[in-house]
């Protein structure tokens, strides 16, 4: 079973990292949010503390990388459903849970690789202070968040009937999850109903863990 699990995992990772444009977009998207949107909004907001707005959204940008990266990696599941590969997995001797675990693991690893690449870039740009970083908490927070985002992406892929359907559902899911998470602004300042939704949003706690690990 472990050999079959490794085979499926290797296949998923090769398909994911063969798409160079996806890795490039995974780097460009958060940088646009951090420097363009963060810098633009920060220029019209008065500083209420020792950090500017651009610094305060770094945890949210890191969380966004995990959310988008892990969700997009689940797209391979939709391809497998449309091409008939998933049917071959189901009728094979390999247990169904092994297929699920391999796809979950591949999406998680894809998200972690993308956030590690982004962190290396932010370290080089001196956007993250290494001396203040709580490494155990940081690694725990990004791993846990990547697993949760991958599970959400896998569920979305399972209920999607086509690639177009997956894209529509993903946009319907991913943006509310991101914007109601405290990634860009404190959830305490939201209206009561939206505050309840943000409190019930698991991604909120992932961003919060990353924020604490960065001591922001």
C-alpha cells in the first residue's frame, strides 16, 4: 500500500511542479498584494503603531499563498475525474483512502513549497525579520494551514463536475474565506454578522497562528 501511495504522490507532485507558470503566479500574486495593494492602502492609512499596514498584512499574504496554492493543486483531481484516471484508481487494488491521502499530501506539499519560496524571497527583501521568527510555531502554523486548505480544495474538486465548475466553486469559496479571515484587517472591526462568520472561519486561526509566529 505504501508503494502505491508513493506512486500516486510522485505522479501528483510531478504534474504540479511541471507547470512553471503556476509557480511563477504563486510568487507574483502575493508580491502584488504586499507591495501594490499593501503599499497603496498603507499610504492613505495613518500608522497606529510601530508597524505600517504593509507589514501587518504579511501573515495574510503568506496565508493567501497557502490558500491559493493548495486549492489550485486540487485541480489535478478534477482533471483525473474528467480523463477517467480517477475511475482507474477506484477499481485498482489500492484502498480509496490511500488515493485521498496521496492527493491531500501532494496539495499540502505544493502549498508548503510555494510558501517556502515566498518566504525566501521576503527574507532577501528584508520584509521578514528572521531574529523575531518563532520557527517551531511558524512551521506548525503553515503545515496545519496547508493541510486545511488542501482538504478544502479536495472537497471542492470532489463535488465539482467539470473544470469550469471547479473554477466557479473555487472563486465562490476562496474569496470569502480569504477576506473574512483577518488577513487584511482585524476581524474585531467587522460588523456583527461578518464578525461571527470570520470567527467560524478556520482560515482565520491559520492566519492568526502565522501572525503570532512572526511576532506581528
